[in-house]
């Protein structure tokens, strides 16, 4: 039997708005990627995807591919996906996990700030 989690049973009083905005942004960027030709898609991956050797300064992109600063590719690459399965699995995780992350980070942040408040 195939198990696919679609929800989490931890009740919460707040909506994870940031997670939902990231989810919408990733889907929007993926739909943009689908509209690109093969050459344009490869060019977008070079321009917006993270290339470790370029990020670390070992290599440089050609001038016509350098769209944004190298350090910004750390963030822009998070919105690029390689296919429907890649997008679907990442967005499923993002749909389910924010409640638990909010609970865990909320406890951590509360204990962290309470330590320094005294």
C-alpha cells in the first residue's frame, strides 16, 4: 500500500502564511519554467541556479549569463525545480511541515528569548 501524507493532525491557531507564500512562489516560478524553450530553460538554470564553483570564486560565469550576484543564487535556486515530481514532493513537504516547524521553532525561540530576558 502506498502511503502519501496529506495533512498533519496537530491543531494550531495560526496559519503558516510564509510557508504558503513560498509554496505559491515555487509553483509560479515552475509554471514560468514550463513556458521556456529548452535553451532558455538551461540559460535560466545557469543564471539563477547555484553553481558551487562560481559561488566559491573558483570559476566565473560568462558575462552574458551573469544575471544576479553569485551570492543571490543561494536564494534564487530554492525556487527552481527540475520536474513535476521534484516540485510535487517539495511542495507536499512544505504543505505538511510548517505546523511542526512552527511548534518546534516557537518553543526554541521562546526558551532562547526567556533565557536572555531574565
